[in-house]
C-alpha cells in the first residue's frame, strides 16, 4: 500500500487542525511529525505537547521522526502523548536494539532512520524487529531541500534485503519528495512517502496531496506489472 505521510513541518502552525483536515481530505494516511532538538540537527521544532494536541483532532497515525541526540529519554513521553510510530536515527543509538525494544514495550511501532551517509547494512541484525526503515533523501534538519538521488540505491537495497530475508518491514523516504521525484522513489521500492513542502501550500493543500498520490500510485502499479 502506497501512503502519503504528510510532514506538518511545512504546515501553517497557527491553523494546524485545519491543515491536518486538508491533508486528510487529500488522501494522506499518516502524519509525519518531525522532532528536532537543536543538537542532532541545527534546528528546533516541537515536542510531546504538540503530539498530545494533535492526538484528538485526527484519526491518522502519528509518525514521529526523532531528530534528537538522546531518543531513549523521550520514548515514554511520546508514547503517553499518543505517538503511534517512533523512528530513531541509527547514528545516535549506541544500543539500538535496546532502544527498539523500549519503543515496542511502550506500544509504538519501531523504525530506524538512516542519514544519507549511513549504510543500509548497519541495520541487518535489527531488520526483523522493524515496522519500517526511514531512508533520508536529504540531510535532516530542514524542509524544502533538494532530493538526493543516492537514496534510490538504498531503497532498492532494502527492498532486496527484505526479499532475501523473508521480512515485511516497510520502506519510508523523507526529504525532497515531491511531484517530480516521487515516481522514482516508488519505483525503487518505497511505500511510505513523507512530503511537506510539496503538499502544504495555501489554497492548494488538498489538491497537492491528491495529485501527489495519483503520481505515486501510477508509479506503483507500473512496478507491480
Ligand atoms: C527534514 C524532515 C522532513 C521534512 C521534509 O529533516 O525530516 O520530514 O519535513 O520536508 P520536505 O518534504 O519539504 O523535503
Ligand atoms: Zn522527517
């Protein structure tokens, strides 16, 4: 199933509930929530109170992307706030297996994120635990950056490993995914598509989502045939 995970980083924060309603109408089935701490990435966003505020206003699963140095410290807070999925960066987790166990224990779906420079093979041992792998197609920290094509080989490599290992984790991609780049990421094997600046735009948000999904699903059906 190909899904749009709308990244609220690009939304109008003064009207967040309206923005969420619009992407939902446009067909988004996940809300991607970018948590940044000003240390792991050079930017700050939001924390558990925003997740808690989002929880009652949407049925969409909240997909929390932890761009923080110490995600272990926040697992409980985000679980209690209502996060459904938590993805942690491979680059900051010294005891990645333990962190994933904790995420599972707190009732969230576990995922690992790979920066552009981090090899896929660093995850082989934990792949059986994962709900999804998030492949960054920009260096994390900001919306609106240009898509890095090196992500395509990593997505394809993950899809091959999934097949070889008989697993069913999903493959998410994040950064610069837009109407002109989404077909190639779907063809490479991604099926959870994070998009922020390509979707949120005053007066056009719902239509942007509809058109984005149309392109993505067309690319997906070509792949199946
Ligand atoms: C970047 C974030 C992304 C960001 C994507 O560090 O992880 O989720 O919102 O934004 P766009 O879709 O504008 O590249
Ligand atoms: Zn993200």
